[in-house]
């Protein structure tokens, strides 16, 4: 724990014209957390480069079509659905979570390195690409569920919100800059060579983690642990049950919305692909702002009301999309506002809910509870997308967008009638 700041006198005045030194967040002045955060940041950029380079390589080198691209995408997502819960149960029983993250970083680097080598050997095929995507997805699941336990070992409970703000801020920056960096690398170096930068990011992440000093908590033994126990604990905890049901409801309708958004904006509203990219980019900058303001908001109004605010601020602005009619400048202004404010809201929601869920979960069950949440979260996404497509084909795209954007607000009711409504501070386990 850091030493308290003792004021022995008035702060020295800054002379006019003297440049103000940038303020470094307190957590980043702690060596262990800074290295952990650096590893997370570099790994997130590697994910973004990989997500762009692998499909492009499949398109350019293997010549895949729309159906084959769907197979490749599904191969990378399926591990989240099938392995999150068992991976979490296993990680909770393994005493070295940092070691798991290092091994998965090295494994992802090795798998990614195999792709350009297979291409140069003229042996790359769609089944091999799908196999690589699937195995990288499996390792990513283990990385994600292990990092929750490492986070709790590194960060003091009062700092959960600030620490999550830093990690999610890196996530937002990676979504802004990662695809741009990946695109430039692919343009200049070609997709196979660009994958080497992804390999380097995973190796760099492993180095940072290897240098992160942390006293990991001992693994408990005895009954009451494992997959079934994790699911039972979430079902019995009023806080975890409310957040899981609320986010599941929100995600169901949000993926209904996502399945129709691009189609509606480009065909019904006549927005060009370039302008659509700028609109989506506005959302990334909204996410950066959300990461910056969540900590101060939670300290002012309390962590529970901040969660409720996120459940409103994320989906509510999306009603501006089906509402966007009239002159083109007005339509574009509404779309920009919808993406920017919604992205700000989702960052507030992710940081606040993530902090509450970690605080409300026993240390011995952090990984399995995280795995259960990932299983539900990823499981509801294709259901929402299929429901959105079916609804759009049945009643029309614009009415379906109204249902999706308003329906997402129903997630609020699960948390509004839970202890979170009046919770000022993070809950105890």
C-alpha cells in the first residue's frame, strides 16, 4: 500500500511560463501495476492487429468467400462460449495465474508466427487458419480469466475503479489506434509480414508480466469450488445476479441493434462507407472520455448509482439512430451523437460493473465467476444478432431498431431493484 501524502507546508508556486509537468496517475507510479497495465495494453494492440490481419490474409492469400469468412470468425469466438467456465474453474485451483498469462502470451505468439511461415511455404489453407484462430481463442480465454485473479492480487479494493479505468482506457485507445496501425502495417508490409508485429506485442506482454512482482494468494482447497459452485454463487448473490441478468438483457437487444445498424445507415440513410467509419470512430473517442470520467463520477454519486447510470447512458443514445430523419447534416449529427455518447456510456458501465463484480466475488472464485460471465455474455450475442435479423426481415429494419434500442433499457430494471440502487462503496465479498 502506498504511503499517505503528508503536507508540511504550502506547495511551492509555479513560476509564470514554467511548463506544467504531466500528472501521472498514482497507480502507474506503482511498478508492479504499471508493468501489468503495460502488458495488458500491448496485448490489446496485438489483438487488434491480429483481428485485422488474419481475415485479410485469408481473403488475399486463401481466397475465401463470405461463408468461409464466417467460419473463420466463428472459430475465433467459439472458445469463449465453450471454454470460459471450465477454464475459470481450473485457473482458480492453479496457484500461479501470472504464469498462465505468460504461457498463453507465448502460445499466441507461436501460433501467430506459424501463419506467415505456412504462407511462405505455400501450405496455408482455410482449415489451418481456422485451427490457428480457434487455438488462439482458447489461449485468450485462459489469459482473460486469469487476469481477473491477478488484478485482484495487484490492486487494493479502494482502487478497483481507478485501475479498471486505466485498463479500459487502454482498451479504448487500442480500438482507436490498433486498426489504424494494423492497416498501415498491412499496406506497407503486406498482411503476412504485419502479423510479425502481432507476434512482437504478445512477446512484449509476456516480458512485462514476467517482470511483474506480485504475491499471489494461495489456492484454497476443499469442497464448494468448481464450475457448479461458481454458477450457484452468482445465482445466490443479489449483486452478481442483478448485474449478470442486466448485462445479458442489454447485450441481447444491443446485438439485435448491431446486426441492423450498418445496413440501415448505409441503405436507408445513404451514409457513405467513409462517413460511417468516421461515425464509428467518434464512438472510440467517446470511450476514452468515459474511461476518464467514470472514477470521478463514482466518487461523487456512489458506485451503485454509477452502475445504474451506465445501464441508461449506454443504450439510451441509440434511439437517435431510428430517430435520424430529415436533412443529411441533421442525420449525421444525430448519428455522431448516438455513437459518441453510447460509447461513453458503455465505458462507464464496463468499469463500474467490472469493479463491483470483482469486489463482490470471493478471491477463491474470481476466475470461475469471470468464466461464467463470459459464457453468458458471448452466448447471448449470436442469439441477439439472429433475432435482430429475423425481426428486421419481418417488420422492417427501422421498427426493429426502435425495438432493439428501447428494449436494451430493460436491463436497467434488474439492477434498479437490487442493492446497487443505494450502494455508495464497493461491496464486500
